[in-house]
C-alpha cells in the first residue's frame, strides 16, 4: 500500500512540475500583460535576462486599441516556443 501511494504521489509531483509555467511565461505572454518599455534595447535586455538559452524565432508589430506592441517569439533549448509582448507605444514612430 505504501509503495502504491508513493508512486502515485511521485507521479503527481512530476506531472505538476512538468506542466508548471515559468514566471515569464505566465506573466508576459499576452497583450493584456505586455511589458511597458521605452526602447527596443529594453525589450532585448529583458528577454536576455528571462531566457538566456533561447534562440530568436520571430518578431511582429501589433496594433490594438490605439496602442502598439511588439510580439517577440523565441525558442527554448527544449524546443518550446515562448512569446513576449511589449507595449512600445511610448516610443514607436516618435521623434
């Protein structure tokens, strides 16, 4: 009985740890949770701190509700894609 409960408990813990999103993924992966930045440099500095082993995949410009956003997608070393959203309204197309 003890061994069976231990195996079940261990399986649950493993499943939870595999499915748990990182802070970065859960906090910045939508326009609603976009990070406000004042330069492109800030975007890349942020990503480098959050995902140092990631490889650049794509970047796109999004216009929504009168604001401008960058969506930058990276690929983690395990092959998983991760997107970061940045509110760039403070500097995009301004002189």
